[in-house]
C-alpha cells in the first residue's frame, strides 16, 4: 500500500486572504442584523479594518521573506516555514525532483 503524504497549508501565507474573507462574512452578518441607521457605518468600518488588517499582515510577511535566485525572487524564510523538501519530493517552484536532495534555495 502506498503512503499518503498529507499536504501542508501555510496559513501565515494565506492569512491576508482569510482576513478579507472574514471581514466579508462579518459584513454579511451586519447586513442581516444591524439596524438600518447603523448598517452603512458599521459595514464601512468592518471593511476598512479588514483591509488594513490584511495589508498589515502582508507587510509583516514581506519582512520574513528571504531573497533567492540572486535576489530576483523571494521565498519564505527557511527557519519559519516548511518549504524545504527531501529529494523524493518535487520542488514547489519547478515541479521537478531536486537533484541535490533539496529545493533550489535550500541546498546546503
């Protein structure tokens, strides 16, 4: 029987999207339950806070990225994420197995 490798989701990398979707869901709840007089003000506040939160998370994540390929690209830091793969796995950038036993930016 073959072994199933469970995929990992880097929630810190998709958090800005999750923040915006969460703000949208709160906006729908405001539309449903807030009084008509308060609805617009509350929805604008929720949407602005959601977008600012997503922007803040994006900026914080940008400081955690390290330069790869001579500075032409950026990838999550090796110490804080699970982007390095063993030689039997495929590189997430190229889709090909790595020849050195690690991804292009993880080589020793």
